C-alpha cells in the first residue's frame, strides 16, 4: 500500500503506531549565503587558518547534506535566484553532499509569520495559483535535471505554518485552498522525480515543535498526504519546548504520520559579541540553560540537540546560516550580518569553529 494511503487509514483509525523504516542519519547546514558572502569579500578558513570552501568543510567534517533556498523573482537581490541556486547545488554535489532545495514560493523571505505570494501570482485565483506553483516547481526541477543537478530532497514551502501564498500568523488557514496549493507543489516534485528516475524526497516544513500536531492533523484531514519528511525549525529561544519536549514531539510525529522527521533549522551563538554595527538576532535572550555563548557551548548544544533528535527517531539535523558572516556588504538591517555570532566561523578571521565537531560524533542509528 502506498505510504500516503497507509497514512490516511491509520490517521482515520486513530492509530499512533505507524511502522516507519529506519533512515540513515543526515547532518548538514543551509549554505545559501556562501556565494554572496564570498562576493562580499569573506574568505572562509579551516580551523588551521587555511582558505577553505564551506561546502568542502561540511563534507570533510562528516556532513551529508546542504540546504539551499530559492526565491521566485527577487528584484532586491541577485542571490537565491535560479542561477545562484544552480551554482550552489553544483558546489554541494561536487563536494559529495546531497541537496535539500527549499522553495519559498515568494520573491522575498517566507516564514512562519507570513507567506508572501510572488508578485506575478498575487492577483490570481486559487486555481491559477495552484497551476502556477505546480508549473514553476516543475520548471525549476526540469532545468536542474537537464543540468545534472537535481536535488535529493525538496521542501514544498518554507515554514508554512501560515497559509501558502499570502497567509499570516494572525489569519486562520483556509485548508481547502492551502491543501490545493501544497498538493500542486508535491505533484510537481513527484512528476520530476519520475521523469528523471530520481527518488526525490518531499518535505513539509513547520516552525517550532509546538505547532506541528495542529498543523499536520488539519493538513491530513484536508488531504495533504503524499510526503516523505517532516521538517521542523527548532530555535530554543522561540520555542516553548526544551530538548525533552522536542524529543517527545519527534517520536510521536514519526509514529503518527509515518514520515521521517528532520530538525531542518536550528542555531546557537558562540559569542554575544559582534563584528559590525548590525545587532545580533541571537542575543543573551537566546541562551538555553546550561549552554554558554562560547565556541564550546555552541558545539555542546549541537551535540546534545542531535542526540535528542536521534534518540527519538529523528533522521537529521540541519543548521541554519552558518555561513552568514560579517562582511562589508549592506543588508536591510545595516552593514554586515545580524547572525555572525551564530555562524560556524569566528569573528576575526572567519576560521572554522569547534561546532564542526558535532558532525563527527557517533549518534548511532535513529531510534524505533
């Protein structure tokens, strides 16, 4: 029986013991900023101070996957466009990494608070938006396939807590519309996978574990069924859940929905200092009990988080923006980076920090 049919039957029956095949553990990072940072003058270095490629460093340290975001038509940047994404995917594959392609379905940042429709789709009705989303997804994947650079995993939306293509956190989801849009994206990924004989995994991505069950239960009832992975953002300062709570959600979600579970965004600061005039997003309020804002504290946080994920049957951990270091370039928030104190490279020389060691640990196989 196909997994999406099995998922439907078990959900309707109220069973919480869906059999899930064990998955290999995937550890990695979102390296969507790397091209931009290098163009802005960043010179990444290994722990010994020698020039290094972040994609190669990730692989050499034990990483298996790089996450790359894509925007539809961002007129405010030349990054995370198709051409930039193709460059990043080539770099990832050349380093021996798998790729998770993260469709934002927006010309700008889409996240748990808001899902901004691309300008070209904003005034279309639901049927036309679903068709546009499907065709865009299929076109991107076909172009990547023709270039020999198909991703191994695909996110149909980024932190889609709110309704796709225009929803906000303050508005209830119209699940008839939302399911139609999500399923259009899933169908495009499946079609591309069949066309290229490539088993691309489909991921649905929700921010913070406390939001997972309400969202996925509603999605299941609405007919969103054909996915392989559940992606979770987990930032301890924005979540109500400790590691223990996160672990319980992962174990229950894996059983309830019959899908692999990946913490696909997380981060922790290695210092509270900064290298520029842009304020840091992760300040003192972001510190978790028992973990200092130090290189060792950052490493230990990631090791303990990953142990929690694996012990509860999770299939992976992906760190967000370890490459967003401080440079001379300006952003909407000022010159430099608002994330450099949570990167994997130090402030002074952009040399690799001890956090890379979390990729080298023996976590065993994901639990039952």
